[in-house]
C-alpha cells in the first residue's frame, strides 16, 4: 500500500506542481482581462462609488471632509433567484462614506441603526438619514436622524462622524402622537440645520393626501432642543409647524445661504402639473426664518431620467464645502449598468429601483436664485490631491473593477472600532485613486496590510491607467488565514509628480486572492539602505510525499531608494513549530502534517511566510456533491432559477463546483440546465444528472428534478383597434383628443393625443364613458390572475398614465410609466411597480371571452403591443412566433471505430437551426456490442451529444431520432478487440513557443509490465529550428541518474540513464529535457523525436525495444509594438466634448440621437484601445472613425435660426414686415414651400411666436 501511494503521488506531481506554482499564476495574470468598471468610469466622479448601493444621500461637512449618509439599498430576491423591485423593507442600516477631495471616497461601512442588531431596537427600518454636528459642553457631538419607514423619526448620537452610534432616547423623536404630526401622510425624510447661533431645526414629512395634489400640506418643521435629541415645541406654539411646498411629494432639504433659509423638496408625480413645476424634480422655497413662512421660487434639478435614462424618485441635499456649493442626489446608474452589462443576469436587464449617490455643483445668481442644475457622470472636479505618504485606507476608492468591502476587527485609521478592508478580490480586479501627489523626489517603497487564506497573488502598481507605467509589484503569499494580517513591502521606481494610481490584483486562485486593509508609500531616500524584506512562497500547501512535498521560497531585500535585490541565499529561515517543514537553499520540504510559519531574517529586518502541509490526496478527492435547491425546482416557462453545486471532499472542506460540474439532461426541450442556471422552456419534467470529479478519485453525482409549467398568455397588436371591428376598436373623442395610429417600435401603435398636457383623471363610470377608449375582445385560454404588460412610449411624467378595465368596468390606473419608458418604446408591467410605476394591479379573469379596455388618461402615451400573462416573470415578455418544425437531423460521425472498453462521442444536429423542439433520442442496434448513455443538450450550439460505450468486438448501428417528426440519422460503430499495450517512450511538451524561448520536453515510460533499471535513449531534433540545452531527472528524483550524454552529432542526443529501484507501471516520468527555439527562427515548426529506446530489465538482464514517439512544436513570431497614443488622445478629446455637450433644442445644444451615436463611437474606440490584441491597422482605423465621429457630432450642434429674412445683413423692421405679411400661414397651405422661410422657429406655422422672435432680435 505504501508503494501504491508513493506511485500515486508521483502520477499527480506534475499536475499539482503546475496548479500550485507561481508559474501558473504568472500565465493567468498575463492573459486574464481586467474587470470592467461599472457606472463610474475613470475620469468621472459620478456615481460616488460602485462597490455597493447608497440612496437618499445627505451631506455633512466636518473637519475638512464631506460625509455622505445614505439609505442602505440591498437587493431583494424572488423565489426563483431573480431580483425584485426595491421594496425598502429590508433596509435597517445606514451607509456612510467620506472624502476630502470629492473624487476618492472612503467607505466607512454600515451603521447598524434599526432592528434587533441595531442601535434603535424599537425601529424596523432606517431610511433617508440626515446628519449634523454640534459642540455641547465643550465636546463635539454627532447626530444622525433617520426614518422608521414612514412611521416616525429617530435619532442616534456618536462622538465621531462614523460612529459607533447609540440611541440616546430609546424611542422615536417624532411619531404620530407628536402634536401637529398626526395628519402627516409619511413621517419620514428628515433634514437638519444647526443655525449660526447653535439652534437646531428638524424638517420632515411628505405624501399626497387624496385631492390635494397641488398643495399636499404634509411637510413639517420643528425646533430641536439644545441637546439635539428632543423637540422644543414651545418655539412653534406647542406643535410641529406646517410648511406648504406646492406639489410636494417627499425629500426634505435645508441649507442657509447669505442669511436666507432654503427649504428644498421633490415634487410629486400627480397629473395636472403646471409647465414650470414638472413631476419628480427638486424644487425650493426661501424664508428669512428657519421655521418659515417659506415662499416658493422654482425647480432646479430635473428627474434623474432626464440625464441617465432611468427615472424613479428624486432625493437630495445641498451643502457647502471649501467655499463651493454642491448638491448630492441619487439615481439608478449603478443598477442600470449592472443590468445592461449582464454583470447581474438576475436583474433581467432592469435596474429595479436600486440607487447610488451623485454630486454636482450648485450656483447662485446675484439675487441668491439657484441656477438650473445638470446631472451627469462627470461630476465635480477634484479639490485637492491625495497624500500617499500617510495611511490610505484600501477602501478609499476613486474607481474600481470588481471587489467589495467588509468590516474587520483591525484598528481603524479614523476610529479604532470602525475599520473596513477591500475583499472579494479576484484575478483582474482593481481599485484606483485619483491625483496622487508623489512629489518631486518620488516614492521609494510601498507597504500594504494584507491577509490571505489562499495562495495569494500580487498587487501591480500602475500610473494613470490599469495598464499604464508599472512602478512596482508587491508579492503576497498566504498569511495563515483570512483574518491574519501582515504588512508586506516592495520597492517602487518612477513614481514622481501627480498621477492616478491603479492597484491591479493578480493571482491564480479561484477564490479570494487576498484582502487589503490599508496602504502607504514612503518617500524615496538618497541612501541605499535596507528598509524591509519581502518573503514569499510559491505554494500554499504541500504534502510529505515525494513529488508534491516542496515549495520555493523567495526573499527580496527592499531598499529605501526603491531598489530591490534577491537575497534568498543569504537570508536565515527558521521554521516553527519543528517537525513540519525543513528549509535548505530556498527550498521548503514537508516533513510532517500541520501548519508552519517560517521566520525570515536578513540584515536585521524580518518577515514571515506560512505553509500548510497536509494529505493532498484527501483534499483532491470528492466525497459527494449537493445542490442547494434541494434537487427539485418548479418554474413557469420563460423563467429562470439559480442553483449552486457544492462538493465535499474527503478531508471535509467544501467548494463551489457549479462551473466545473457536468450536466446530463435527457429533456433539453423542457429546460436548459447548466452552470448554475435553469431556464424553463416548455411544459414537462426533466431530471438532470450533475456529475463532478475532483483532482483524484471517481466522479460523484446528484440530481436536479425540474418541472416546467407554461403560463397562460394573450398577445395583442395594439393597432388592430384601428380597424374598428367587433373584436378590436378605438372609439370616442374628448377635448379633441382620441386614439390614433402612429409608427411603433415593431409595426404600428395606438397613440392618445395630441400631446397638449391634457389629463382625464376621473374614474367613475359616467366620466369613463366620455373618454376615448380602446377595446379588445379576447378569448382567455385559462382562468387566472393576469399581469398586464404593454410595449409603451411616453413623452414625460405628464404623459405616462392610462386607465385599464375589463368588460368595460374600470379596474385600475397605472401611473409613473415614464420611469420605465424614458421616452422610448419599452415593455412595462403596468400591473406591477417596477421602475416607479404605481397604481397598477393584476386582473382576475375567468376562461373565455372578455373585453380588455384602455381609456386615455394623460395624452402623449402610445401603446405598440399588449401582453397578458399569468406568469410572474420580471423580464420582458417574449413575443410568440410560429413554432418551427424539424426538417432533419445529422450526426457528426457516420462511422465510429473503438477498442472494446473505450468510449466515443456522437453529436446530433437538428435542422433547421431555429427548430422549436430539438429533442433527440439515441438507440443501439446491438447492446452486446455498443451502448449509449448520457444524452446532453448544449443550449449554446443547439446540439445533443451521447457517449458510446464499446462493449465487445463486433458491429452495431447507433440511430438518432428526433422527437418532432421522427427524423433519423445513423452511425456505424465497429468495436475491435483490445490491443495489448507495449512499452513506449512517450514525449510531452508545449505546442508552440516564441522565437528565442525555452521549453521543456518530458520523457515518460508507459505500459511497463516489467521493472526497468537502465535506459539507452536516442532522440533527434531539427537543429535549424531548435537548440538542445540540457537534460535532468524528472521531478529532481535522486533515484534517476543520467550516466552518459552524447551530443556530438548535430540534431541528435543520446542519453544513458539508470533507475535505482527500477520503474514500472502505466506511466512514469523519467527525464526532463530543455530545448530553446533559435532566436532568428519564426513562423515555422520543428520536430523532436525518440529514434531509439532500449530498456534494461533486471534481474534477467534482458533488453526491450520500446515503442517510439515524436512531437511537433510551432515557433511563432515576435509581436509588433502597437502605438495607441493617437487613439488615446482622440478618446480623451472626444470624451471631453461628449461630457460638455448639453442635450436640447436650444442653440449650442445637441440632439439626443446625435449624442447617443457619439457615445457609441467613443465606446467602440475604447474597446479597441483596451484590446491588448488589437493590430496597428485596427488602431489606426479606430482613430480615423473616432475623428470622423467628432466631426459629425460637432456638425450636429443646434444653430440659432436667422432672423435676417431679407438678407440685408441686419435684422430690422423689414424682416418683421415679412413675418407679418405671411402671418397665419401653416403647413396646410398650398404655398407653404414658398412662405415657410418666415417660420423662424420651425413649428410649421407663422404666428405670434415668430413675430416675437424677430422683434427680440431687433432690440439686440
């Protein structure tokens, strides 16, 4: 048994050596793509951060930093694993970040505010925080106000801006028993002001009582007590005082400017808004007193949909920092980027109401009027550089790709009990900080506090981009655990001046590579003195079995001037405890099982590496696998569910092997099941066998039983109503408004217009009878609860609602559709609440014929398609298409020859490619000769494969038969007897090499029934392609010795070796040969071959001629250097133009379509710039295309119409006379082509607006 285990270890040594070696890490690091940034891309400042969500932002300035407190949006999930719309019910924490420069934001984590684990245990939720600080009894105190859902306001206190926070009163500060607050619809959204005299004021409230859209009257203000945790109601006659913002929805804001008090808020989404108070915008009022009365001024920040293409509510706060004014607000930008990029497929392409904070500048005119604010991704300029020579928290981030943050127990840099680290680090992830000032002398060393429970990796330090100048690389090995922190240091070269700094994370592990707590540079010294050493080891785990029992230690001296030196040979290594590893010459050898720490010292400084010695056989053999959904899933067709496959190994550890497992699905037409996702397709059941094999041992299996139900649905083209038949009609007119046919997204649509701001809000039967109506008679296939989806386009929040009825009886009014449509045709479930839709509900329908009705409510809404379904999928409906029948099937092999005991694969392809049912079954004509198992459907290729098992010599026919139509294809299988294996000298090596590159060729002896003690082997190689370097024993095995080497003949090698103890078995590595491709050779190939192999067998003394083998290796070419500087410059110029361009119809602005096309061109150029494999021709073409796009976009700018109609070089009453002469003409007049030049504003009519325009120009 011991001999068997030793030989087993040798057979896996090569595989393990590769998997656990730094060479493997380097290969992966060189090829893995960088994780893309989402939403906040390098160079932009919005959203503030992207490693998490953060909504309802409130800014507090303290001690040179801006602190932003936010509602902690967290994903909510449906039972099938898809993301639900944000329901806010899970939110009981408050997220806080801070910045001293407005671009790099430090994540301080979440304040545990409400619930059993929070400071305020009486509260269920913590929404929409507001913060303030005040000196009380000579000590600075911090106050955090929050909403418990819409039921009251709580307050927490702390001695620092980031906590820890406690509840000073143990109950709500404001609730419905507070005088003056009982009739406030929503007791939430606090804002707080500490006035110049130290007095505090609390603002809160919101909601729209029925019938009070224009004047809800639900905002309140109260003076706070001197302690900031009580109310001083005596200041307002014993009750909180009302504020009456017009068209209020929610979101209190307060700030003071030039002695005036500015109360700001979000307007509601009701119909009938005046043109100057749009829906869902930030508006403000002004007062001379913090408690009012306040006078309405104007709106200042439109709904986020205006800028980012996704709407929802608006929430903000306005603040001053370093003499400038800013507004912070939220938008669904990160969620939108996650959904649209496919990063989170569970989102179904929709943002679902999850929000992130933004900041843009605020300006006032001379009279204190706030100027209109434009939201964008560019954000605000950085106000100061970052100091790299003091501790920088790793969670201080300007931009990032991948990663997450978490709390840890290490002492924090700001508050000892509050500390975070960057975690979730995988190969290709990165973080970056903006405008780091290294100074003129520059940096000499970089130190990071890290922890790793894996084999670790490296941190690459780049300037100005993730693939910019490399100034240093920090190796990180296992630190002994995910909570075992070590400081690691490396040298830095070339870091001077001001640059963006990118930390790019590399490593081979599939798990979290490492964590980072903080980092810090040290200035470069003029002296070459030792600053630190960095010790690293190339494996996390080794065994005591030869072949897998060693690891390589590297010790690097780091000098204060930035230089580094390998001092492995001079360093002293001291293992602890004894008996687990030994260290000699930089090689660590396992001698006993356990965990070892190796203390390294050199030049008076020390470092430590960690290593685990264990039985790798038990670690690599899977004991069982389990599926987290219990192995049974029921879905509606078209829906998806996620699952995870977990392997438990013989040593007890577990691993997520979802992506590594194989899946055998007998009924792919029912559901696709692979790689963690079940996609339901059609009614039926299928039982999928999941199989996984570890690095050693046999495969283990589990099953997933999938049942698919097909929801009932009805699909209607909306324009069928224009035919006015008995089954579909459009009828009625009110105030010149009716339903009419317009162009849709697919074919045509029904439009309620014209768009004049008209709204028909009443829902009583008498009123509805007067409204324009669409009617569709539908034969519902089944009774059930139906969701109503429409493919709809709205023109704003004043055109985004519709009344819905069944059998001419009113059922509901869906409003807020603009949050989904954003001015484009998009699918909206108006029975739900996605994207800010409200008022909708499902329809309970019995099977049979019913009439579906739509009554026009707000004009400007168009419906293209209608889809009713009993399914609850949140993804867009799949429009039905006629089922495509199967017309044939083919097999990839018409003949298959196998030895008895072997297996082969047959793959069936069904025609046509878009056939609805691609199910195929397989059968053998003679199961004594060959059998078939494991039918597997590949959804990516639409093919079905089966494994053919050769049983015994003979002939059989495998027939593939389609479920649809019974089409067949056959493959003739010939099974031959097993041929006895003969001893073979086998070669293995790489397939290709670069010019001048070295490579190894391994020799193994295979199929040895006898024990071989001596070996005389001759090899040939193409001497004009390769150079022979040397030969050595495989695996540094001392029992294998090369006695003689003869290289006298060109292109030939003869080696005589002895094998002490002998070798035998199926495959034993014996020799490793090193070759090198000649430097001047490229784009060719050469052969290395065994020309003779004689084996000496003892004790008989006989000689065996082994079978020979050869390998062909291709030599590639040197990769040309591709110059991307012109493309980088063009992208920078284009991005600057794009960011500064304002969309609109005024002069100097740009059409939305032009900006969208320009953005697409920029992204295409960025894709080429980021493609490491791009050729110079592709780069040059991208430069030409982008410069063309810049010219096209510049030409698209809106030009102010000329009022010089008589072309005399000036604008005068002669021009005005021409307009007056043609006054009243419209596009309907026959002479319009002749007179339309007088229509200066281009609205197809000559009227008072044209006269006014020309008159205005005369006065200028």
